[in-house]
C-alpha cells in the first residue's frame, strides 16, 4: 500500500485537510483495509495545531514522516506566510527521493517556493493566480485548469477541484476502476474536465429529461460504440452545429469532440481493467473502430499502450 503524507499547519481549513484524507485514506467512506493509501497527517511542529474553524488538531507526526511517503500532499496554505526553510527542505528532499508532490489550491504557493517547478507550470485558485505569478515569475501559473499534472508534481485549482485532482491521482496510480468505485462512494463524477469557469456551471449529467445538452450527453453515452458526427449529435437534440458546440463548451469547458474522445478512452480503460476482451473488441465497443486508432489515442493521451495499461491495472482476481 502506498503512503500519502498530508501537511497540517496552523490556521488550515478542516475542509482542505479532509479532502486528501477522504480520497486517499477513505476516512468516513471505507474501512482501513479498503483504503487506497495509508495516510498520515504531519505538522512542522507536532502537537496541537489550531484550525480556521476554531478547533485544534492533535498531530503526532513531524516532517520526518515525509521521508518514507510516496505522495506528499500540501492541501492549502496562507499566502501571507513564507514557508519555513525546514518545510521547503523537506518537500525538496521528498521530491528528490521520488515522492510525488501534490499541491492543492493555495498549497501551490509552497510548491512554487520549493523551486521544484522552476521553468514549469502549476495551477492554483483563480483568485490567487496573479499573486502567485508575481511572487514566482519563474513559474507559469495556469488559472484556467482544474489541475496541472507534470508527473512528479501535481497542482490543482481551489476547493472542490481538489476532490477532482485527488481522484485523478488515484486514477493514474491505481487505475480507473478503483477511481470509479471510489467516486461512487463519494457520490461524485469519476472524471471532470474543463476550466475553472466550470465551477459556475451545473455538473455533467446523463439526464434524458434535462435541457438539450443534458439530453445530448445521455444520447452520446448510450452510443459510445457508434460513429458520432457532430452534425448528427447536434441534430439529435434539434440544435444547429454552431449553437450545439457553443452551448456544449459553455457547459463542459471543452469541445464535443474532445469530451467524447475522453469518454471513449475512459470506457476503454474500464474494459481493459475489468474484462479479458481483446484489444480489437475494446476498440470496437468504444467507438474507435480499430485497435490502431485506439492505440494512437491511448498513447497520445496516456503515454502508454492499451496492452501495457491492462498489464498494469487489470484486476488480479
């Protein structure tokens, strides 16, 4: 079992702290034996840690716990406080050892201050983007993304996007089947894409009784194995192609074609992980038509092949 070390600091919001403990440790939604990770909460100074909610946490582990962690989570931060040398050294050491560093919301300030993303990019809450960019001009700040995944370092936008980002980590490390089961327990979508403006939109739903875009999503999800030209898709809900594309992007933060490609890839991953269907059968069931096309998109999106993904994430039972 992988270990996730989650940083608590004076003044932290209990919500921000609870998100990684909930997703990675299954706190409140599963037994310890069913948790995706072994989680440990750490503090720079172990002992009572006051929170923004007026209650204290008792944290027994210090920064030394980062030494053995596979995933180091910085769930938030106060931008007005400079991270200590000890904290930054611990983050750098964990990163150098091979731990994945995850900065959620304002935790990106600590990630940027550590220097491990110099010359690279990260995400944070849109309201803090200008401040972070001004403080660390050596880093490209992407406020339009729900998360930015560099492989060794992952950062996310604010608040609810932290849930999406943590679930993304589970998906990339443990497979989409595990992530889907966890999302079901959390009563949330297993995958969400788009810009931070999406927080102002209604969540995706396969609702045949909703508006035209809800109906279009339900229509497409029921036909993943079929060819879905945009004109036919728009016509199914009695919209022009132009109006459909504009309204679809407003709702989902992405184009109809990109959204459909990701849904097909999600289903392909699920089938690869949970069935023994040949790759060509998976390709046909998910609308790619041929294994060559599936392999092309799979490698472009995930940097691996369907066969390699199956070997890494197939259900051992």
